[in-house]
């Protein structure tokens, strides 16, 4: 039950990081604006990029772990 809750939280965070990375149509314009602050936006994009990779890997690992029957 705990792993399922963790997977739900990870999946929500993964969706949010992907939406924040979408350029032009996503939420990136909310926080990044039109690109006036290139350096700060670039560092935020870099953090979101690595966070997306980590969350995707964690989501995949959790999915594989949840495939194992509970009796084993």
C-alpha cells in the first residue's frame, strides 16, 4: 500500500515537471516569462530536466517492483 502511494506521488510530480518544461504552451511561461532572464531560466530548466530523469527512473523502478506478487 505504501509503494502504491509513493508511485502516485512520483507520477504526479513527473507530470508537473513535464508540464513545466513544455515551451510555449505549458506552464514554463508562467515562471520563465518570455526569456528576458536567460541565465535564471536556464538553471531552472536544467534542474527540471534532471528532476524529470530521476522521477522517470524512479517511476519505472516502482512499476517493476509493484509487478512482483506480494507472496514472494
